């Protein structure tokens, strides 16, 4: 009986102790979350894209990096043409100036890729039978690879892995992670003397033998036989999922190397889906930088806020961050300020400016003051 009372007393004490620990842990967690919320409101990140010429000296790169850092840039997205050696050289120079480094790479579009050029069969084929290898759409550097073919996909992912292994890199940044433009931004159409009111065969990809064969195995029909493939949702989703598969595997690769995955994408998911078969709200990716280049679409500054809000809404429930991409050439300083305000107001975690060398002294003043 005595033992039973002692046991009950001990159990009662243990329960009270555990209850107090539970209450304390809740209070502690509430404090941590409160601090996180406050901090997240204060942090608004500034990025810029740059392309590195390996012929430049370390001193000239350091001068640029110092200028970016001094004017409020937090992160630089460096295009080294997927060259990890050049990236290794630049990372320490950037970090000396407190800049976060992201390895920017052309992903499905691979102009000048010496390995890929040895394999013409790796390239995407249009509905009218033209290969990006020797007959690219729009411009000569549109050398789109087939995202379905195992060999071309493996080559792309090998480049991702090479960049992910570079010490000090924060993320691998995927650009051109999509198909070629089925619809160009409206302001670019006059340049090519084009009207794109429907999905034209010349700009509809990819109809290579591998894509057609794999699709037929799943859906028992040939997309080449369709009178209007633009309304074939299975065919559309097949291609959306081929891009997603590259992103998701890249995500696993970079995370295995303790890096993040980021991506430059079209303005918001529905628009990206329509224009380039890119549904980025369904990807495994840590951050997206939608290129909300209002002038490309003959839109006003406030459209930057609208497109930002659309993307943030589509990402709701996911951990993916959105940082708004802004095209700075020809923007007046007050327009740049309004663009950044619109992005922040509509939920962006930061802004990415294209591109570093194009930013004027007057624009730098706006960026610095906005940062403060």
C-alpha cells in the first residue's frame, strides 16, 4: 500500500513536471516564431544576374563585386557557361564582398555546348520536323535539347552536379528550364514579323521519335496525327512533366551537395504554362525568380505587382520563395522604385535585377535608398 502511494505520488509529480515542460516549450516556440516573423518582414533580398568572361582579371571582378555589395546587392547569379572551374575562381572574390553566389546555367537551351553538339539526336524537333540542332527557331542561339531523351537529360544533370559541387555556392540557378517559346512576348513579335494567334508548328516542340514513342506507349495515340495538338491535354502534360522531372532530379542532386535549387521562370505559372510549357508552381525548387519584364509584354509598372501576386498565390502552401525579376534597361529611377514597391507589396521576398552591368548610377541610388 505504501509503495502504491509512493508510486502515485511519483506519477503525479512526473505529470506536473511534464506539463510545465510542455508549457515552457510552447512559450519558447512562440517566441522563436515571433522573432522569425519579425525578421522575415525586415529582410528583402536584392539579387542581380551577371555573365562572367574568364579572360577578365580577378581585380576587375572584385571591383564589380565591391560595387554591387556597396549598393545593396545581397546575391549574384553568375553565368559561367556551366564551367565549375571559373565558378571556383569567382566564389572567394564574391564572398570577400559579402555576396551570396548562385551558379546560373542555361539548362534545356544549351548554345555552344561542345559535348551536346557531338550528338545531333539530342536536340528538340518541332512539329514541322525542324531540329534545333541545325534549324533553331527565332535566333541562332536557341539550341534546345530534348528533355525526354535519357542521354540529353543525363548531360544536363551532369552539369548541374558539377556546379553543385563547387564549395561556397548557395544554389544552382536553372535558366531556360522549359521548351522553346510557343508564344513570344507581345513586344517582340514585330522584331520577327510574326503573328502568333495559335500554336504554330514551327514553334511547337518536341516531336522527336523518342518523345512520340514514349507518349504513344502511355496514351496509345500519336500527337503527330492530331488535327489540333494544342488542345490535347495529355500531350501538353506529358511535356510539362518532362521539364518537371529535370527540375525534381536537379533538386535531389543539389540538396545532396548541401546546396539550394533556384530557377529563372516566366512571369506566373498560368502564363508560363501557356507560353513555354513551364508549370513552375508544381516543381521541387527552393526559390523562383520570375522574369516579370513588363516592357516585354507592353504592360505598365503595376503589372509587376499583379504578376508577383499571381505567383505568390499559386505557391501558397509550398516552401518555395518568390523573388521578382525586374528588367532595368530603359527604366527611369522612379519607375524602378515603383516596381520594387509593387513586388514587395504583393508578397515577393526580394527582387532580382537584370542585369548588373546595365544598372545606372541613378538606379543604384534608388536601390541603395530602398535597401536602407
